[in-house]
C-alpha cells in the first residue's frame, strides 16, 4: 500500500541537523511539482536556466525570466538557492570568445566580458543566492594534463580561474563561492582538483568550497574512494557541497536499452548505496553543509538518454509517481538513528 503524501516525512527535515537537501529544477518542473519540491527540499539549483548561454545568449542581451521565477518560487517558500554556473566551457555563447571580425578576442576583451557577465548575474541576485558554482569543470580528465584545454585557458591563461572568483566575490561578498567538478573521486583527478584549489588559496583567492558533483552509480565509485576524496578536500579547511547527486542503475559502459523498469536487484543495490553514502556524508557533516540531487524524482533525469540514447534511468529516492522508494526508507532509518 502506498503512503499518503502527508504521511511521508520531509526529506530535508530528516537531515536538518546536518546539511541542506537540494534538488536541481527548471521552471517547468517547478510548475508541475512545486508543492512536492517545497515539502522535500530546502535548497534548489537551476539545472540549466542560469548557465551563461541561457541568461546572456547574445552580448548585452540578458534573459532573466526563468532565473527570476526560480528565485521567486524559492523565496516564497523559504528555500535556499545555489547559483549554477558562472563560468563553463559548455553552454556559453560563442560570441563571448570572438572579436568583431569573428576571430579570437583578446585577453582584455574576454576578461571584460566575464566581468560584465558576473557583475550583472551575481549582482542581480546579490544577497539571494547563498552559494555559486563559480567555475565548472576546469580540470582535465586525462592523466597527463592538468587544466582542461578551453578557450578560457587559451585566451586568458591559467589566471582566469582566480579572476572569476575575485569578480564573483566583488559582486556579492557574502555568497559562498565554489569550484565544481565531476569524476571528483578518481584518485588522479582529485589530486589535480586539490592542486588547483590549493593554488587558489595560496593566491588569497576568495574561494570557500569544492563542489563534488556526485554523478555516481549503484556499483561505484567505492565508498573508500569517496571517503578518500572527502578527506583530501576537507584537509583544505573549506566547505564541501555535494552538488549534482544521482545514482544511475547502470554502469557507465552498460549499453542496454531493453529495461522498462529497474530490476529488484538494482533497487536493492541502490538502497544499500544511498545508505552507505549518506552515512559517510554524515561523518563529514562538519565540512558538508549542502547535498543536492540533480533532479527531483525518477519521472525526469538528465540520465534519460545519457550516455545511451533512448534509455530510461531511475537514479533518485522517489519513483516516477514521486512515491518514496526503499532507498528513502533506509535514509529515514539512518537519519532517525542519528538523533
């Protein structure tokens, strides 16, 4: 028998003594699921609608309708907002990097454009976003390379990272500023993330935390790898936010497309994984004060169709009817055991 919605404990209330519980949203998801979001989450992040190309598709032409709607929804319900994201190599208009003739712009021109973008976006929501993912995914995955080869790096040089954080801090001195990345538990990449953030701190850069995306699956990374990464990042004395958590029911190299629903084995593994991951996050509650899922419930996830086109995925605590899964019940037991 399904529980009535009113009988289900609020997810964010279960962990209120430890950290905020967030979800990635869009204006469409808010319109369809606003009351559900408001019950279970006390932090939200725009999945796409605050990325650079969405708010400034052309130079000087800003589109804030969607972002404004997200803030208005959150503020009317006492929900915090994480801003995502100010600088990324993806979902950024090509105009940002070009001069009037269509060639690469100068370092000075790109820095000026970045300054204007950050001042305008962060300034609009000054005092309203509690945190920003300032720079997203600047580290290279390949073992033999440190920084990702992007137009930011090519045109400005390595100091674009420091410059972005300083600009964001000037635009809102009270917001927490994060470096955000994926594959953040891989030992080689975590070492490079540590190196980057350490170098920023050594330059007195206003960076306050590391965003661990947490796009994991029910098979890995191991809890030992996650623990090692958390320990490494926590040693910097900064905050850690889990920013984009989901647990795919498929290994990354699993190309199956035949499943119409998760198997009982998948759901059991997912339940066990969520329980051990949250137990670990609670161990690091002195460093972690925000955990955000990259979606609300299994009816929609960016993993639908990625990396296998046309395939459904079921990565969250709530099913396609927004009913709590066994994973949710395990987390409720875990939370109760902590009180």
